[in-house]
């Protein structure tokens, strides 16, 4: 089952890279405990692994922190763009 997207919510304590790493490890742990019922888990783990390897975290931090510092919330949506992961940021 293809993975459409994963949402990440950084804050002033946990930057986008930290939130992405935590999400990856949580998904990987869940996959190791899964008995094959959650068919989307391997795709989610792969998406997060590729995102962690390819994302420009310094740029993403810069873009999001100006909103976080001003008290706004930020959501990153990670998704496949062809064979590579991509993300969009939305101020919420």
C-alpha cells in the first residue's frame, strides 16, 4: 500500500530534524513489532528514511523557526515526489 504522506509538527524544543528522526524510530519500532497487519508501515519507514537522508534541515529549520518563535504552529507534510521525498510547510 503506497504511503501518501506523513505529517510532522516541530516546536521550539524539537526542530524538524529531531521530529523526523523520532518519527522514523517510532515507525521502525512499530514495524518490528507488527505482525504484518499494518501494510503501510514499510512504506512509511522508507519515506522517513529517505527524507532524513535527503532533506536540507538547516533550510527547513530557518523557514519554520521564524514562525515558531512568534508563537505560531508549523506543520511539515512529507510525501513522495516521484522517486524522491519532498515536503511542504504550512503555518497553522
